C-alpha cells in the first residue's frame, strides 16, 4: 500500500474528481448545488415563467412516500437540464384550484408546458388588457429519472 493510498483525503479527492468529471456518476449523496426546482406560489408567477420561453416541467404532487422519490428525481433532473428547462413543483393541497384545472385524478403526475404563443383567435375578451396565450401541454409518461426526461425531450424535440 502506497503512502498516497493511506492518505485519508485520497478517497475524498478521488470521489470529488469523479463527481466533477463523470456526468453519469450515480453515487450518493449527489452534490447538486442549490435547488433548481421552483415551488409554485401563484398562477401569475407560473405564467411569467412560461413567458421566459423555456419548457416548464410541472410535477403536481400530494404528500406521500412516492413524492419523496419524485422530489429527488426532480432535483437531479433540474440540476442537469438547467437553464434550458425549468422544473416546478405544485403542492396540490395548498393550491387545489390550479391542480383541479388539470382534470387528473391520480397524483402525483407530471406535465410539460412549452412554446407559449399568443393565441391567434382572441375571441371575446371582456378586458382589452387581457391577452390570451396558447401553450402546448404534454403528459410525461416516460421513466421517472433524469434519463427518462432526456429521452422524453429528444422524442418531443425539446432543446435541453
């Protein structure tokens, strides 16, 4: 055994180097840095986020064991795809109105919002200051992992 191998910081340096250079290092704990998952606070904030032009992955959640797993996946994917894709988590018990509009009964579920465009047909708008937009919304039905998100983005032509 060399003196370098006996150095207790050798392992730390090796793991640090591995984390820094290997994109697919799967050891835990992962050092993802500050959280990139945005917590939903209002529909107005959500609309502003859509207007930034990036796809937004929205996880509609309730409290439960599966949500803990989902949170880890969201943190990992948000760190990997930042800043090209935004990730948001909606706690449905706190914002039932927003979640109910999605017309889904099984939680948690994920939808991807992207490509906001001003609606061509404004229809009858009571307030001339209101502008309607159309946004593509796609259900997420791939593997719940950073890899699953990567494949999903490729399949749907989302630049990530």
